[in-house]
C-alpha cells in the first residue's frame, strides 16, 4: 500500500511523518523518489506534478493537496475512472475564515481610505456603517464560503450567498444560479469570491458582473486567478465604479513583476497565502479515505469530475 506525495514546494518529510503517524503501514514515497511506478496506489498531488499521474498504472485514488482541483481536472491525460478527492481540512477552513474576515473588515472599516489619508497627512473621520447595514455577498457557500458566511452572520452583518444549487442557511440570504446573479450583485457592497474554478465560473469576475455591483463596491478574490478578467477589473477601478480589490490569486503565479496589479493604488496583492493545507491537520482525512476505500465504503469529499468541483 504505497502513497506518492508529489508537490514541488511542499514539505514532503512533514507529510510523510504525519501520514505515517496515522497509518504506520502506509509506504509513503516523496517525489521524485517514486521507486517502481507500479507500486503506487495513491497519489497526493499538487500543481504541475499532476502531469506525472499517467505513469502510475495502478492508481486507486488521486488526492488533491488543496481544496481546489482544477489543476487536476483541466488535464486531458488525467487517468480515467480513478476517483479524485479534494482536501477538506478544518485548519484550512479556519485559516480561510480568518483571512477573509481580515480583508472584509478592512473594507467595512474603510482602511484603504484611511491609508490614503495617512499618505496625505489628513486627519479626517469618515462615516461608519453598522454591521447590519453592511451588505456582504459571498460567491460560493461550500466548505469555505459557508464558514465565512456563518462567521459574518455571527458578527451581525447582512450576508448573502450565491451558489449553483438552491440552499438555505441560517442568517444568510441565499441566491442560486444565473437567474439570481444580478439580484445578488445589486445588493452587494463587498463581494467575496470563493468559487471553484470550472468552465462555468472562469472569467466570472468581469465587466458585466462589476457593472451589476453598486457604485463604490469592493471585490475580494480568494479563489482562483482565472475567475478575474484582469483588464475589466482595472477598468472598473479606474472609472471609480469599484472602490478597491484585494487579490490573493492570479492567472499567472507568481504574479509577473510588470503586471499592473502590483502598482495599482486600489489593489491589495498577497501571494496566494490566504491559507495552506498542513500535514498535522490534513493527513488524517487522507488516511481516513484510504481506510474507507479498502473497506469498500464511499469516499469523503470525492469530486464530481463532470461538475468540475
Ligand atoms: P466547495 O466545493 O465546498 O464549494 C464550492 C461552492 O461554489 C458551492 O457552494 C457551489 O455551489 C458553488 N459553485 C460552484 N459552481 C458554481 C456555479 N457555477 N455557480 C454558482 N455557484 C457555484 O469548495 P470550497 O469552499 O472548499 O473551496 C472553494 C475554492 O476556494 C476552491 O475550489 C479553491 O479554488 C479556492 N481556495 C483558495 C485558496 C487560497 O489560498 N487562495 C485556499 C483554498 C481554496 P453548490 O453549493 O450549489 O454546490
Ligand atoms: C487550495 C489552495 O486550493 O491552497 O487549497 O489554493
């Protein structure tokens, strides 16, 4: 029973130790030390190393080393018929809530405006909005978006969410599908994107979507760079329609040095650090699924390949 850990920047030794601690009988190999490719029954993989997967003829489960799976599903050489499981890690979820709240509260409390005032040595009190008057919209109410929505509702914000299928959630106004999108956007002053990247959601943060937001809205993208049409975002900020954008993810990562996002005064850039999956909290989910698989039980957090998430 052999698992290959394949991630260029990941800490293979820490992952191997955490997987062993939970499942001592698991033989863990760390890429590029794969040994005989036919031994590999499980792969825990991230990024471009997904290109290696067709080499392993006896794969039984492909685990994504992150919550997102587009790095796997977008490949046309992904081994057919092998289940794909994504990482759902309580610490990853908590970290996402923490980072999202930090960004949302910065816009809610007008921190970018105060930063501009500081640069101009200006002492001026700006109007404050109470949480129940602040309309926040979250695209995606899954593991991550749902947790952020719950935390915001707990703080008393006026929260709405937009999903593919219709949902109900206490304290959150729920919208679903393309027909509801404009109504959801029209009421959203701070928009947070936590959608998976799929053919339906690629380029969704575009000129039409920005135009449907109220004047002065801010946009936060903590999902994938492929959701944003970069030029449309810059145009919406330069026209003054959007007041700001906070971006953690980009079409090309690292963000190229000459990309205009770096220097735009209304854009906050972070280098895809909203949250990381950690071996101590995430290895258990991988081992649990291997046990389930061996016992013939359904896997948890398996991805629907056709749906794309
Ligand atoms: P989930 O699969 O749990 O949730 C996805 C949500 O998006 C669901 O609510 C789903 O709707 C909704 N959705 C999917 N497609 C559509 C659509 N076409 N229209 C409307 N809603 C849609 O994902 P997670 O919450 O775990 O993760 C979301 C994404 O966050 C990941 O795919 C990843 O790309 C990104 N991420 C980024 C990180 C970072 O550090 N920047 C870290 C971790 C994740 P429904 O409820 O109807 O299924
Ligand atoms: C993820 C990520 O998908 O870190 O987990 O981007």
